[in-house]
């Protein structure tokens, strides 16, 4: 019993160090992906694998990482429901002229073949894989060793929001709906868009984290992630066609 009491502070310290290492790695990855966009896809896949290897070497089980076999069906079920709900909402949004401009994103003004490859290859491997592994799998598992579930949810969601600071720098010029809301340019506009994006994606991280928590599987949050991003590209293609 006495030996066990001595081991507990050591375990907690190791858990804290592991969390710090993961957060530092996420920060470095964010900078690297921003400075080296050409290496995005390969770097994302390699980084996801490295994070999982570190987590397993640190003693986290597949279940703690949200990748356990016992929760696969639950993850698919929750994720599938979210895909259907997001798809229905996007369809209504594209068909209504008042909300169609929200889908007119210049970054995704593609032809059909490029839209399909972006939705089913580039986004899943270049964005969703790394972000789900980083935030809802490895970071979640690390934080859970020394935090309660709600603190884990809020911490991982806050960091997920901050992860989107660099991508948000181009949102105002790329998305027509945002351009209509903040038509001026300058530092104040950029700050407004960045803050709004961080808050919005942080809230999205809360929803994704809650899906992961309730289902026990990262597949649930990955389903939501794919629906919001990839379906956004596909329905964006439809929006551009309708707008033309």
C-alpha cells in the first residue's frame, strides 16, 4: 500500500509530461503545416502515426485512444447519424438562396473530379486523420490520465480552436459569406475573423469531443469531421453550379 502511494505521484508526473509533449508536438505541427504546405498530406499521415506510436509507448491502450474494437460499432453508429444530419442541413442551406453564399468558398471552386478527390482523399488523409488522432485520440487519452472528463473536453476543444488560427487568416477573402459580413480589409477585420473562427471551431471541438466521449470511439468524431469538411466541398460544388 505504501509503495502504491509512492507510485501515484510518479504516474501523475509522467502523465503531465506526456501531455506537455503532445501539446508541444501539436504546436510544432501546426507551424510546420503552415510554413510547409507542400508537405501537408505526407506530413499529416506521418505525424498521426508518430503520435499513436508515442501514445502506445507511453502506456495508453487502444481503448483509451478511442480506437478499441469494442466501440467500433458505436462509433460508426454515432458518426453515421451525424453525417446524415449534416448532409440534410447542407442540402437545405445550398438550396436556399439566402444561405447559399456560405458555401461559395473560392478554395474549393473545383470541377467534379477534383472535388471528389478532395472530399474522399485529401481532406480525410490531410486533415481529419491528423486532427482526430491528435485531439480526440492521443491528447484526449493523455489528458484523461490526470484530468476529469469535462476538463479533458474543454482543454482539447480549446486547443482544437487555436489550431485553426493560421487557416483562418485566408477565410475572409476566400468565403463569399464572410466577405459580405466583413467587407473591409485590415488588421481589425483579420482579428475579427480569426477570433470568430477559433470560437466556432472550438465549439465544433466540444461537439466532436462529446461524440467521442459518448461513443467511446474516435470514429464518431471523425464522422462529424468528414461531414462538415468533405460534404462542405461537395455541396460547395453544387452551390457554385447553382450560383452560375
